[in-house]
């Protein structure tokens, strides 16, 4: 009777714990599908990618499911209780990281868009300078870029012009453009335009000097990127080498690798390897990323 009571108490305790965990997971899922996906969707709109928040949430859950399945069967399994717990733990960590996949994709698109915007800005400033020399106003000079330019600079300038047409002041629209793009070169242009509008300076000469500065900076950055290409490639090769070797051994001799991966020592070794690869990648990135 006593044993039955103890078993019943343990069952109630585990049921309560499971219920609490399910409630916590459900609350987190609601937040992820609501606030997080809506925020990421709004940020995607800043780069002119219009994706419904629900699709972003579905993509995150799909990536999490794939990551959990792969990590669970690689790090653990269902053949033993220890392997099951290890796979469950590492799979949960992998799924949690995969849930941030849409945000990482957003950062990639933003970096690529910003790089392309900076490359187009120099030529756009020369075109605007020529338009001002021809007697155009500053607003008409922006319209020239919108008409003849390419994305993303034409898209961003078009949003700026639309804001001025609906009643937003010229200065506020410029500040909004600067915050939306996040370019240091554009920040310099905005400061020059504001100073010229207040003091009456020559925008044509200012635009030409800023364009020359931007082109020289891009030339130096391309030179640095060329000189550090070998270091970046070495970091990629060294980082992926343990993963490739582990997969090769797993395919060639699964009887040797599977017990190792399912053991406590194997899990600890994998954790240390991941930490070392991540630390090495951060160090190499810090070394090769040179601000100009």
C-alpha cells in the first residue's frame, strides 16, 4: 500500500511538472508566433521583402523541427535512456537556435542590401550634383535617382520623396531615411545637406567630395577584403574540418562512432569542439574585419 502511494505521488508530481512545462512551451510558442514574427516581418519590410508574420513563424518551426531531429539522432537516439536524454537536451538547444533562423536571414539580407546601397551612393551623388548644376532643386535631384537608379537606392529615395509629399518635413524625411538605411556614408550626406540648407553652401561641390571619399573608402575595403581572403578561407576550412571528419567516420564505421556519440564523454567532447570552433571563428572574424 505504501509503495502504491509513493508511486502515485511520483506520478502526480511528474504530471504536474509535465503540465507546467507544456504551459511554458505553449506560452513561448504564442510569443514567438505573435510578437517575434511580427517584429521580424516588419524588419523584412524595411528591406522591401513583404512576408506575412505567419509564414515567418511557420518557417521558424520547420527549421526547429529539422534541427531537433538531426541533432537528436546524431547526439543521442532511442536505443538507451542516456542517449535519449542526451539527444533530447542537445536537440532542444539546436531547435532553439534554429528558431532564430529568420532573424539571421534578415541580418544577411540587410548586410547585402547595405553594401549594395553604399556602392550605388557614390554614383548617385555624382548624378545629383550634375542635376543641381543643371538648375534642378534638391527634391528634383532625388527624383532623378528614383527615375534612373536601381534598387535599393531608388527604392529608399522613393520612400523619402513619398514622405515629403504627404506632409513630412524635409529634415524629418532625411532623418527617417538615415535611420532606415543605417549607412554611415548616407549619414555624412544627410549632415552635408542639412548644413548646406541652413548655411547656403554649394551642394554640388559637397556631393562630389563625398562621392570621391566614398569611392576611395570602397577601394580600400576591397583591397583589404582581397588581402584577408586567405585568412577567411582558412577559418572556414578549419571550422568545417571536424564536422566533415566526424561525418566521414560516421558513414565509414558507424559501429565505432555511434557508441562514442551516445556516451557522456562523447557529448562532452562535442560540446568542447563546438565551443572551440565558435571561439576560433570569432577570433578570425575579429582579426580580418578592419574598419575603414
